[in-house]
C-alpha cells in the first residue's frame, strides 16, 4: 500500500515538472523594461469630456468682400459664419505652389474682388489645418509651414477663382492651383454678406462695424473641480504629495519630489508645473498641439467650448515659445477676464511632446441665472476712438466681440465688449 502511494506521488511530481517545463518553454516572460517614466500619468477620474484636435481649429472670423469696397465680418456666433464655413471646409485644395506676396495687389483684391478671408487670428501649423479642412492636399512644400488665413476670391472679368494660404507676417504665401470652387460658389457665399451689417476697412487688416452689434449680458451659475480631484489626476501617486497652505493668499499647494500644483482664487484656478530638461532637437508644433490636447483629455477634460488661439512659435511670439493656449467660448463668443481674476482659457507649455506646465480654470459653467439683458455694442467713429485709446500706440491686429467675465459670489457675469489684440499678442478691452 505504501509502495503504491509512493508511486502515485512520484507520478504527480513528474507531471507537475512537465507542466512547469512547458510554461517555461512557451510562455517566456516579457523582458522589456516596464517601468513608467515620470512623464506617464494615470487617468484616475472622468471630469470634463474629451475633445478632438480638429474641433478646436475653427477660425476666429470670416471677412466677406463684396466688391466695390463693401465688406462685412462673420464671427462664430453669427448664423452665416457656419453656413459659409461648412461649404468651404469640405472643398478640395491641391497643387500648392509658393507665391510672391508682392505679385498680388492685395489692396485691389480687397476693394474690387468678391471673396472670403478665413482668419484664424494666429499662425497654426499647416498640418493642423488639414485636420479641420479635409480637402487640403498635404504636400512636402507645406509640411513646415504655418497659416494665419485663407483668402479665396473670384476675378470679376474672367470668373477665375484663386485661393491663397498666408501666414501672419506675409513671409509665406502659397497658392492652391487646383480648387473645386467656381465663381458661382464664391458669389453664393459672398451673397450672405448683403444680409449682414456693413463693416468699413480701417487699417492693418482691421474692419470696424458701421452699425452696432447686439449681444446679451448674461449671468451664469457654475460648479468647481476640487483641488483633491485635480491632485488625483495630476500626480502618479497622490499619497506621496504634501499639501501646504499658503498663508498669504490662501492658496493650496501640493508637491511631491518633482511636481508642484497650486490652486488659488478660492479654488477657481489651477497652475501645475512638471519641470522638464529641454532636450536637443527641433520641436514639432503640430506634435506639441496634439500632446497638449491629449494631456487635457486625461487631466480635467474640456469644461466648455474651446478654440486653439495660440500655437508654438506664432508670429506674435518668439520662435522658441512653446506655449499653447486654448480660448474658451460661451454661446460662440470668447470669454475674457481682467485684473486678478483669471478665467476663460487653458495654457500649456509643451516641449517635444512633453507637458511641463498647465494652467486652467476649475470653474465649470452651468445654467443661466435670471433673464439675459440685451446689449448693443458701439460702432463707427465712437468705436474707433475707443480702439485708438485702448491700443495706446500699438498696432491693432484684430477686433472681435467678447464677454468680459467677472466673478460675483456664486455666479459669473458676462458683459459684452469689443476686444482688440495688438501685434504683440496682448488682448485688451476697447469698450
């Protein structure tokens, strides 16, 4: 009996040995390094929704040229803006060739030819533009370029349609030799301009309305992302962080051995730093923009509608500037703030696809409080006086309607204003 038991035990040991040998032979362990780098973040909690890059690339405005020096401007809140943009964004642009800016009499084109300027407000990488305008054919000649505007116009004598892609300072001008637009297509889009308010050309590509524009003063409730939520989203291991209460302004500061997170404005504004040694090599602006969007998707999400307002190395910034800014909108109108209250944008610093700083509001807009109050923005000479006063001698690069946002206890007050952006990139209120 004992011998039989020993035989069974020996047989079991032999079987186990064979099974172990099988797994060692056919299930070799993965010997690749699986240690996370310090730039790998763990998504721990869903906050705001994620967003796609192409949805953040809509133009700041559309300038409509109707011939005979007649013009109008469509902003994102205007009905005709979307109607014109939808038609143009699906068209094909091919056969790009570099053009001499001086070879085109742009002043004549502006005054005499029917056309549309699609204005982005700041330079964006050409490869990014292709994600918003699917019909743009990617070519090596444009791979490193940037675009501030697309100008499409039709010659009244020949019916020829021409399409130019320009950067902000006019040093890069490309023409698409093949465009599936006819003079009738351009005329149809331009025709919407006759139903809108007239604008007069002032200077430096800026158009000023001859009639007042109507917006509404709005009060909006809000909720907040908490400091604890953001801490869990931005640190690999929140249990290793220490919290310091700033006695001077009441800010909360979280830190581990490398990163720092500051929450101020009564829990309304976040600043996150993750120092990264600058590596050798050239930054790819498009890659950095994509990395910035992915980072926000994983760390807080998009608490509203945003537009890419500043790309790395834009014309108004130093070429080495790696800042990326996304402008927040409410009802298709940009949200701006002033003074010590920061609101209405996200800003990230990205180097070679790695985020080293992240600033954003923690306020999430909610429902309207009470009834919106109609408001008419000033126009004409009255507005021009305000623009000159506000610019203070600086060149004005853009004029646009906006909401000046202020905090009033448990709500945000959105006041309609005209805003200007100077050639240095600074945004100011013009009344």
